[in-house]
DNA sequence: AGCCTGACTCGGA
DNA sequence: CTCCGAGCCAGGC
C-alpha cells in the first residue's frame, strides 16, 4: 500500500458524509498534515480502495480538479449531484454550504431547496 | 545524490 | 475575472 500517510487521508475522506464535500487542504489539515494538499491529491491519484468516497474531495475553489488524463470529472460531478450537491455556473460548489468540517456539529448552512 | 512532477493553495498584480 | 510565483514534500527516474 502506498503508506500510512495515505491511509491517514483516506481515513478522513471516509468520514465525509453523503451530500458534503471537503477540499484537499481541509483533508490534509484534518489528517494532521497541514499544507499537504498536494499529497492528498497524489494519494487519491494512487487510490485503489473503492470504499473511499474520493468524489467528495474537491479543490479550495469549489470546483472539481482535472486529472489531465481523460477526466473523470463528469463522474465525480454526477455522483455529487446524486447526493444533493448543487453546482453553479462553471461547475462551482458553494463551500459555505457544503464544506464538511470533522469535529463540528454543523459546518454548513442548510442546502438550498429551490 | 539531484532534478522534475503533481486530483493543491494562497496572496499579489 | 485572469495570470504568476512561492510553499510544500513524497515518488519516480
């Protein structure tokens, strides 16, 4: 397996509830590895465990990061929309609404229903 | 050992 | 809004 470091990131990602998202930087911080956002992306790049909801991890801009090689971005967006996450123009997610913060009862406001 | 790369982020121009 | 530079650090060659 990649390493205990990657496991730490996966562990955090598995805590993200359905219909919520976390940024790479947030995952890094939650995994006690501040400023390791890039490692998080790399860990997901090498991800082989299907139990990790990788699609709930997006970048700090609220958009889906492209992989450079045949982007599965469409699948990621589809999965998130299926969980109730709304995308604005340009495929931007409102982080103030959907961002999940471990250890916090409610890190987000109520999702829009209109 | 060194050099380059990357599902990132932030601040400044 | 866009573009640019720097910080970060494990992995591959």
